[in-house]
């Protein structure tokens, strides 16, 4: 009887051992599945966050591109300059000087110049000149900044002969200005 009982005990141990091994394998698979599920949820959350960021960026890009006062393409510089010069003519101001300033040299090789700088001088009636200066950056939808401005009385028109003073030109001013148009 001892052999039969021993053999039953060995069978029970084999059954318990096999069941334990199967249970451990199933537990390991369940753990691995749980980890994979958590990683999938993290990846899904990251993808949702990335899509949200992309959508926000695209919405802001659309808004910025529709806004006024933004950097323009290099090809649009001539159009912006034409609008500025037409505004001077519309206000009956005389253009004395107009030129593009040289870009300042820098030691950095990968520096990209993101603007063009211009020097302009014009003469005309004080009120019209002030109107142009006040609305200068509103002339077009380009991002324009005035870097330097000097307004002075126009000496050349005020030095008429003592007998004949032209009263229409005594309130003329000269405006010297340096401005930048920002480009993409």
C-alpha cells in the first residue's frame, strides 16, 4: 500500500507542479498583457496630445496668416514699397531720397537676416507728413517698424526772398526715416 499511496502522492505533486507552472505562465502572460495595455494607453494619450498640439499650431498658423502686420515673402517687398510710395504721392509729399540700406555684417555664419532696411526722405505739408508718419506702419499688411525718424522744418523752401514769401510752403517739413520690412 505504501507504493500505491506514494504513487498517488507523486501524481498529486505532478498535478500541482504542472498546475503551478501553467498558473505562473498564465500569470506572466497576464502581467505582460497588462504592461502592454498600459503602454498602449500611454502611446494613445501621447498621440492625442501630439494631434492636439498640431491642431492648435495649425489654427494659430491660419490665424497668423490672416492677421495684418506679419512678415511677408521676399517676392512681396516690391508690392509693399509701391504701397508706401503711392501713399506719399496720394498725400502730395515730395520724395527726396529712397534707398535700401546694406545689411549689417555679422560673424555668425548661419545668421539669417529676416528684414530689409530702407532709408527714405520726403518733404511736404506738415499735416500731411504727420499723417503719413502716424499711419506709416498701417500702409500695408506687412510687419514694418520705424527704426529712426527725424522731422525738421524744410530749410530749402523757407529761404525764399524777403519780398516774396510763399505762405503755402512755410509749414513744410522734411522727414528722414529708416524703416524695416520683415520677411519670412
